[in-house]
């Protein structure tokens, strides 16, 4: 018993040393069960977020205001489906199938980013999502390109390139609106008002309340804490908003020279954590609608998947008979 | 370009552009709601191509007719009777089988259409565009044909659904191959091929694919028609109210 215990400790230490040397962990390498579980949860949630995230934006494809905007939005939403695919594949390398992950999404067991439980009532929401939501996603994801798990890190490199293009596109939508008619400017400001706080919340609970952070940092899955990333995001977005004449809806927002180890940064107001937890628990404006839409698509597509399966078996049988 | 020639080219471009825009619009409605994630990627990708074709063709049409200042004015700001698309492309999607069968019919038609334009077309810019359009529609036709075979051959349920889709779309196929005075003029001037000239190639290919899916080739006679003259179905008004919403609600704005 003691020997087993010692071996376990030795293997954990060896694993940690490998991480500390910045070596990548690959699918067939041995890894602690908790490391595997953490990654499956995180990559799975990330994949689900890409897939559910197609809904609020897909909502505006048929109503996009110009052909150019329609084409960019279609391309963007298509990229998200692609990100979902890579990420499910990355999670599958850890031993969980896409089918299992999909079932967990549809049953409500698995989480996805709460941001997609907010509605997109106007065209400006498409700009705000690109600018703020993709902007926040990039803050989270750029460090993930150096994540210790090889397949995830590699998937993130491509995803980050595409996300950063999406963010520029979103900001450009907001810029165009802010230079437009009075109605367009108001539409842009209202969208910023709607998306600001949910975007700030996207980084997750404060470090003090984030139980998964410590191990994730130690294992180099995460390189920065939630609050560090949130600060980077606020510091990046506030001047961008000023530049296009929009007002960040936070009366407590002010420059604080003590932030960022004395280099200065923006102090921001109190985050409404009650709202955050309420949406995480399923009581956001669109939680039911998003999951119902995915369930409906899945159920209505079951005959198609069954037919594809049956056809593949028939083809294989015919091939074997011919041999 | 002489004015009667310009009118012909303008009208011809509109017909093809409208078909592509409206089918692209319908295809894009699937985004996020497809039976698999792969199809959630493929269908917006095809919609992107179709709407991209429409955009190029509207731009060419604007160069011909100075009444329209840009492609968006053509795509978003005409009245219902000014759209010249086929009734086939404006029908609601129905189930996934109906959607891929319609895509198969249309893209196979367009594949042979562009193949002919590539060989002969008096309008040089369209002839150049046909190279890319031919490749893309060939891919759409291939993608859709694989689903038609898969669903036709798959299970009893999927075969029945595909047979229903064939019956559902049958009344709209006649219009696809209908020659009129305009198509005759286009053909006489070496601008566009006559729809009937595409029929044999189309039939051979469609019949072979349907057969692989244990499905019967439909009767093609002229039944429902009117799209080419701007006479549309009820469903089209709802489509336009989505498509045109922003341009109508916020006129004279830049986006």
C-alpha cells in the first residue's frame, strides 16, 4: 500500500516536472486523472460555447443589413462551427466521445459560456458580440495557445487567429454605427449597455471564489487568473469605446494608477454576481430558448443521422461481399 | 452596349442573381439548426457561396443599369414583383431531406448552366465569372447528391421522407426548364443558354442519383410558374420582410 502510494506521488512529481519544463502533454502520455477531467470539462464547455454561440448570431443572418455584412456574418458563424469541431476532437483525445458531450449539453448537464444566454434584439448586438464577447474570448484564449495540453494548445492557435479577425469585424460594425445616423448611434450604445457587464462576467468568478484556478495554473492549463484577465479586458476595451464615442455603462469606471503593479489600469464598479450565478444556474434571459433550439435540431435530425448510419453499414456490407 | 442589349443583360443577370440570393437566404436559415455539426458548417458555407454569386451578379447588373447605385439596392430595395427568381428557390425549407433535394436539383442545373456559359457568352465579365461559379456549383451538386443517395437508401423512414420531398418539389421543376421569349432572345444573342438545352444532361444525372437512392424520377411538366415574371408565392412575402427589414426600417443609412 505504502509502495503504491509512493509510486503515485513519484509519478505526480514527474508529471509536474514535465509541466514545469514547459513540455507538452500529448494524448497517450500518462496524466493525473484530475488533469484529464479538468481538461475534458474545460474543452467540452469551450466546444459547447462555440456551438450554442452560433444561435444568437445566426439569428441575424437573414436580416443582416447589406450583402457584405451578411457574407461576413455567415463566414463568422461557419468559423464557429469549425471551432466546435476542432475542440470536440481535442476533447475526444482525452477519451470522451462527441456523442457523450453532446448528450450532456442537450440534457443541461454540461455548461457553456453564459454570455450566449443573452438575446440579440438588434443588428448592433452582432457588432457588440464581435467586439466584446470575441474580445473577451481572445483574452482568455491567447494564453491557451501555450496550454500544457498539446492538442488543445494547437487548436487554440488557429481559433485565436479567426477570433481576432471576428473581433475586428465586430468593432468595425460598432464604428460604422457610431458614425451613422442618430438612430444607429443609439442602437450601438444600447447594445454596449446590454453586453458590457455580461462580457466583464465572462472571465468567471473573482479569484477568491474560483475553486478550479489553483490547479489549472499549477498545471499550466491556465496562465492568468480570472481577475487578471478581466483587468486586461477592461483596460483594452475602455479606450476603444472612447475612440468611437460610446460610453461604457459603469459610473465607477476611472483610471487608477495603482493597478497593474503601479503601471495603471481602470478601476471598475461592483460586478453583479447574483446575476452571474442566476444565469449560470439556468435562469438567464435565453437559457431555455438556446437549449430548446439545440434539442429541437437534434431531435428533428435523428432520422437523418439514423439514415446516414444505415447507409454506411449497407455500403460496408456491399464492399465486404464484393471482396 | 446598345440599350436593348443592355436591357437583356440586366434582366438575365437579375434572374440568376435572384435565384442565388433567395436560395442562399433559405439555406442560411439552417445555421445552428442542422442535424449534425458537419452540416451546420456545410450549409452556411453553401449559403455563403450562393449569396456571394448573387453579390457579384448584382454588381455586374449595376454596371449595366445606372438606375441602381449598388448591389444592395438591387438585393434589398426592390418590390416583391421586381424579384425574378424561380418559385422553386423561395419555397420554405421543409425538412433536411427536402432542403438537400432542392439544392441538388438547383445546383445540378446551375452546374450545367455555368458550364455552357464558360464555353459561350457574349458578356465577357460573366464568362470570366462562370469559371468560379461552375466549380462551386459542382461542389454543391456533389454534396447534395451524396445526401440524396444516403437518405434515399438509408432507412424506410428516410426513403419515405425523400419520396415525399420529390412529390413536394415536383410542381416547381417545370419552371426551371421553361423557355420564354426572353430566354430565346438570350440564346440567340449568345448571352445565356436556353433552359431546355440543359434538360438532358440534368435528367441523366438526377435520374442516376435518384436511382442510387431507390427513388423515382419525378414527372416534369410545367405546373407552378410565375417567378420569372415576378409573380411569387405567399411564403416569399415573409422572406422579404426578413431580408429587407433593416434597409426598410433605417432608410439611407450606411452599414
